């Protein structure tokens, strides 16, 4: 056994000596090879984030010892295309007209990336993404346009009276970022120069423009404008054009002889009076043309519209108007005292105020099929509700309120003495309602249902209008409607609202807005329903969209 062990040990020693010799020889061979120790450079990094001065981009890279130069690429579409390729021997670069041969765009997003260059190109770094930066806005004297500064065919341009007179306004296509090819040139009058305001006409509807102002050949600034969609052709066969009316009574006079289906077109911001209207026996629309400023065309109403006995009228429509009653204890937009039929009564983009009620049926034999309020504000309505059907021998079939605000309703919201088919309320803001009366009052026993149900969605309800300052905030929800289905979704009410007795609106949540009326909205007393409570969960999805926050 000992002999065997010695032999095994000797073999192991011989193997080790042999392997050692091979390693030694291999090492001697390696010493004959020249190895270049250089490697690819690291990507360049920034000493500070990209920033701009005017429309120049400043790139401040850390200096790399082995770099002989740097390549930069500049893009506006995340390098799908390259605006500029720049080779520079310095790590601090100002990208401007002197470097690239032309002005960079103002108020534009640019992406920049860079590469370090070695004397031996195989050791160049890979590209480093430096990020995105926006050039500054051109130092303009132009005021930013509002939604009220543009129509379908014209734009109102305003500027600060500073420096040389503005002599021209030029319109460019939205894609003409270098402002090279004007689509039209508007000469600015002396009066416009003194006021700092001019109106540019001749635009195309639904079109994006850049409007630039000049003092002689010097550019003073530009802004983006998008013209509105054309909402009406004033030369149409059914149009009665009253935009140049000189008397407040011209609208009433024209309406008395208007043919079936006529559209009476008044100018934006004009004044009219309806004090002795003829009974209605044909369809008509009164609407204001697009124009500048917030003030709608105002129709002052010391008298009510009414039907001619036995008339069948397809539609009565009001669009972009202020309909102002003379007495909120006695006047209506329409107070029907004669039997007849109306297919549709509709209000779009209207401001309706200071009436006892907006619409009332006070006689038997009347059928109203569709009553619609859309994108409107209804404020300061007295004792006869937004809509009242006051006889069990008449019928109001379908009611639709959408994207609208209802404020200061002294008594009721909706009243009827006969069944209806449907009520739809969506995207509405409702506050200061029904001082001790019902929101939904279906008051005739046996005729007190909405057979197709009441649907309420994306709507916010505030508390009772405490008209007598008695600190009473509860609201009566319903009268009748015990068999009516209420479909309620994404609705909210303020914490100071409560239901009086057992008169809740079925399925409508109570207090889930998490704030009182005054804490939820900026100024509900004066109809400013922008959200004061920035934590309100429904601020982007509920209420009249004009008050919502956008993200």
C-alpha cells in the first residue's frame, strides 16, 4: 500500500511540472504581442440641464480628456428627423443662427443628443440623450387671444401700445412656422393704432392661423388663432338677416311676418325688445351671429310669447341670446293660453333671467313634445319653475337639460299636472333651489309619473335658496313620481343640502361633494361655479362643463 501511494504522488508531481512549463511558454508567447489599452469613450454628460436664452439653446457638456470634438443632433420630433447636425470642438455650445445658419423657432420644443469624438473613430462614444427644452416665447407686444376674440371669419387682434405704431397684421398658415408666405395682409388704420385693436376679416372657418403684427418690416409678435366653425350661412333662403337692424323693435316686426321655418339672425351684442308679440302659428329660430366679446344679443321681454289657437308648430328655437324678462313675478319667455301643438322648444347657449317662469302651459289642449335647454345658464326664476305644465288636459312629454347651469330658482324646478314620458338631466350644475318647494312636482293624482323614467348623470346639486335669510337649507325632492324609476350616476350634492321630510330625490346621493355650497364653488351667489375646492373628486367630470377643470 505504501508503494502504491508513492507512485501516485510521483505522477501528480510530474503532471504539475508539465503544466507549469506550458503556462511559462504561453506567457513568453504573450509578451511578443502588442496590446492597445484604449477603449470606447463614455457618453458625454451635461454639466447643467439644457436651457434657453431667447431662441438659443445652451448645451454645457462635461469636457472629456480624450475627445477631440463633439457631434450634436437637434430635432423637434424625437429624432424621427434631424433639424441640425453640428460638429464642434468645444464642450460648451450655443445653438443659434450663427452656428446653424438660421433662427431657431420661438416657443418650440427641441430634443438634443450628443456624441464625443476620438482621434481614432473606433473609440467614439455612443450617443447620449440630453433631453427636451423649449425655446422662449418671442418678446411680443401682442395680447394672448381669448375665446371671445375669434369668429368663423374674423379675429380681433389686440396689442400693448409700446414703441413704433403697428402698421400691418399678416395671417399665416399654422404650418408656416417661419412666417414666410402670408395668406392675407390687413392694413392697420390710424384709429386702430391709437386703440391697440383691429379686426382681421376674410378668414376661413375651422382653420388654424398664426396672426403676426408688424411695424413696417419689423416683426412685433404673433399668436395662434383658430377660427370657429361656421354655424350659419347668412345668405340662406330661410334667413332673415337683421344684423344691421337700427331699431330695437325690428326683430318683433320681422317675426310677425316670418315664413315657416325662418331663422331671424341678429348681430352679436345687439339689443331688441319683445313687448307685443304676435301669436305664434309657425316655426322659427331667433339666433345671434358669432361676434366678439362676452355680451350676447339681448332680447328684453316685457311680454310673453303665446300660441295662436289651434296652431301646430314644429319648432321654436333660441340660440346665443340673452332672454331677459321685465318682471320675475309675472313674465315668461312663453306662457301658452291657447290649445295647440309644439314639436320642440329649444334653448342653446342662452342666458335666461328675471322671469317668473321660462315656459308655462296654462290651458288644456296643449301638447309639447320636446322641451330642451342645452349649454345655457338659467338664473333668477320666480315661482313658476324652469318648466311648468299647469293643466291635466295638456301634456309635456320629454324634458332634456344638458351642459347647463341653473341658479336662484325661487320655488320649483319642473312642474306638471300630467304624466311625462322622459326627463333627462346631464352635465348640469344646480344651486340655490326651491325655497321650501319641490324640485320635481308631479301634482295630479293618477297623472303623476314619468313613464320612461328620470335619468340624472354627471350633475351637482347645491342647497336650498334661503330667500328669506332664515338659514334653512333643506329641499323637498319630489311630489308624486312614486312609480317613476330614477337612474342616477356620477352625481354629487353639497354637505349643506338636506332633504325635507321623506321627500328625497330617489337614489340621489346626499353630501358626497364633501363641501358646502360656498366651499365647493368660487361664488355661487353670483353664478361663478368654478371649483374653489381643488380636492373635489368630480371637478373634471361633473357639473356644467364650462366650470370644470381640465387636465
